[in-house]
């Protein structure tokens, strides 16, 4: 195809990667929600370093094994060591924060803070990735935040240490995802983005492990193995998705976790969300779907608000 033809090609060619990215995010929500359920299930009996040191070691082993497969064989080197270090540190802090959030809060209530991640993602994408977030997309993000507020059954009056951990998890979890997209612009080795954060988890948690170790029965070791396998799959899938969709469009789709969290919370932990929760979910998921549509729909098909957004972007310095 000539350069002129490439420039005039219809923008719909981006639809397939966007749809694939959205499908991968849906798969990620199922995997990570199952891993979170295991975290909540065993969080009361063990300290965070014990779970994360063992699971980090297992994910490292899985990464090395995956790298030996003929379809991979790219090695585990990275071309972005500094960005990878930031992503790894953020992953460690997010993992520990989520661990204690699940210990102190009902399973579905943690979703409130997962729902904040698109707002944080929009801010970080603008600052770190220099991705232009259109005013129409900001409107959807704000509406999504309003929906998230519906998920908090008692308002802001019942803030506890668990909510502090959950907010910290949202901040550092968002930073880790934004850095994954940043690294994905330079290199396509998704496995390295799974390996190094888990190596950081293993090293940091391993330093504390001798002080908190508790003997584990084989059944709990089996849960740790299942957790690590789910986490390995979830993080690999998410890194690939972040190469296909903008970070601020990926994170609203992650709100589909709420569906899994409600089901798991009800069946496993006997936790039933309040009725108003489902209104918030409808708003949040609707905003997520809009942001995916906004990601790959031509400018001329978005209506007056998009035209206004386009004029603003053309006048940006």
C-alpha cells in the first residue's frame, strides 16, 4: 500500500485490535477476580509476605517456562529498565495494599476503589503517556465516578483503615498499568512485564518472610499455587490488552470485575451488595462501553461534543 493510500485508509481498521483488546480485558477480569477471591479466602490466616513471596516465586517459574516455548523465546530482557523499575515498585505496593483491603473490607466494597482507577488512569495517562483524553471521554469518566459513589453503601462516613489500603491499591495499581502501556510503546516482550514485577515482589516479600512465616497445610499451598497461576495469566493478558487500547479505555472495562465479585462474594463469602449498588454498576459499565466506542469510532461519527473536542485538540500547543 502506498503512503497516500495508507493516510486515506478508513479508520475502521483499528476496530479489530480494539475489540480484541476489550475481549482480553474481559478475560482479565475473570482471572483477577478469581485470584482476589483466593486472597480474601486466605488473607486472615497469613501475613502478606508469605502469600506474595510464594506466589511471586511460582509466577517467576512460570515466566521462565513460558519463555522456553518456541513461540516466545524472546528472553526476559527489557529495553526500559527505569520504567520497569517504576512498574515493579508500583506492583509491589498495589499487591500489599489490596491484600489488606480484602482483609478489612467486604469483597464487593473493594470494587468502589477499583472503580476509581479509570479516573486516576485518565489523569496519569495525560501526565505520563501524553495521551489526549477528549472532553467527551472526561465526561464519561466523571459519570463513571458518580456511578462508583453508588457502590459505597454508607457514604463517606464509615471510612476505615481498609478504605485507606483500598485507595492506595487503586493509586499504585493504576500507576502499574499506565507504566505497562508506556513500556509497551517501546518493546513488545509482554512476558518481561510479568517477570520483573513478580521478581520484585519475591525479593521484597522474601526479606520479611522469616519474621512472619506460618506453617501451611498442603491445601493452602494448593490455593497459593492456584492464585499464582491465575495471577500469571491475568497479568500477561492485561499487558497485551494495554498495547491494543488506551489505558483510560482499558480500566473502565475492568469494572466488569464487579459482576464476578458479586457472584463470588455471594456464593463463597455470603456477602450481598445493597440494592443501590446495581444502579452504580449500570452507570460504571455503561461509561466503560462508551470509552471503548470512543477509542475507535471516527471523529465525524461522534456528534457535536466530539467536534468540539476535535477543535480543542487542534488548538492545543
